[in-house]
């Protein structure tokens, strides 16, 4: 699905996610925070679904045989180490939550949750996506198009 075919909310989310990715590439913390603020202006469930599907798709492509503990440790380091010098507020728990969430691993509903800054998860997701795009030699635009195509199909499928 091209950007033009997306509804206005989808185009706005696509632009905000693209700006997050540019901010990570440019190592621009202020732009990263600005992109997070723009994402907060949209439906939280939709934003979360877009970021999750984007990350999951990239993880599946980067690790077609699945991830093991060593892969997660390596990916965590490749995400966190380069970001630490320019991103003072990087929360390592958020990076782990994004990686675990992409694998479908979620704590029980009654488990204590870490107290995270409101930008922590979108920032961690942008960092993970940036690393996976780099690893795959892929571009964000086609990956976002795939993500929105998946969402469109999921939203139009009849539930049994």
C-alpha cells in the first residue's frame, strides 16, 4: 500500500515513524523526542500495532530460523551500545521489552511493570528498527508499506 492510499491517520503515523527513523540515523535526540510527541497525538493502539508489526516483520526477516538467547544478547548490544553516547535517556529495559514483544513474550497481566518514560518504548523501537534495517540492507519505506498492508488485511478479515 502506498502512502497515498493510506487514510490521513495512517499517513500521519507513517510520517512520524519515518521521522523517528531519520532522528535515529542522524543521532538527533531532540528530533527523536519530537517524533514521539507527534506519535502520542494518534490512536495509541494503532501506533503500537504499527510499531509492533514493523519490528516483528524485520525480526522475522533478519532471523528466519528464529532468535535464541545469544541472538537477543547480540542484538541488544548492537542497539544499545551505539545509542548510549548520544541518547542520554536510553532505557535498556525498554529495548528488552521491544525485543521480547516482537517475539510475542509478554509478562502476565498481574506482573509488576517497570516505570518507563512515555517516550521509552517508541525510542527503543526506533533503535531496534534502525539496527534491523541496517542488518538487512533494507529501507524503511517498503517495510512500512508492508506493515500497513498487513494491518489492512487484518482489519478486513472476517473473524470466525
